[in-house]
């Protein structure tokens, strides 16, 4: 798997300087956390529904628009079949689990922990592609989509995790 960082930076040249700084900070945090550089970067935008707020979950049409705020992931395969997940924001605790045996249990009294959105995306793609040996991964997440703001921060985390897992497993077809 080759690094896509050059392509990603070229894409970001058309974007804001803040995003370029965020990518540098993300890579630096990855290096600090895992003592190596990431293999690739994933970016997913938040969105706002111009028409049809939250009815798309029920199959109704909406008119969404991507926003500038994003979820960024720095990712590299891990050799130990574990998912190592770290959020740059210290408010969110790091998470680690076996990529082959994790479960997603929802708390009864409050919303799910931040990493469970990531796990949902991983679970979805692994069930779809059913690899013989799912690859573990090291991931550092940076997000500037305000949580609980109606801008789909959780959906962006799920989508980013699907993309990173698919890329890591060389999935090239539509899924």
C-alpha cells in the first residue's frame, strides 16, 4: 500500500490553510502516539440538510450540502490485529480492541461513546467484504465538526471509518 499523502496534500491546496495545519498536526500526533508515520489520510466532511432535516434516516429525500468542517484520520496498518484509536481532543479517551472480536454495546442512559461510531463503520465494511484475516490498524482522529450540532459529525466518523477500512483492505469496487 503506497502513501497517498502527496495526493491528499494536492487536494488540500485548494482548501483552507487551517486544514493544511490540521493535517500537519494530525501526522505529528500520529508519530507521537505510534512512533511512525501514517500510511494514508482520510477526510470526510460534515453536512447540513438544506431541506429534510433528519428524515433521510427514514428513507425520505433530503437536499444535503457538504460543509468545510471535517473528520480527518491518519491511518496505518497494525501488526497485532488490534484497532488502536486515538482522538486528538483529550476530552475523548483512547480506545483499543481486537479487530476480530469487538462488540458494540450501547449505554442505556446516554449516547454512545465517540469510538462506537468508528466501530460501526468498521463493522459494516468488514461484514460486507468478509476478509479472511481483518487487518488491525492504528488511527488518530481529528475533528472540527461541532458535536450535537445537526452537522452530522457522527455520520462523518462512520463514513471515515468505512473509507479507511476499505482502503486498508484494498477494496476498490463500489460498496
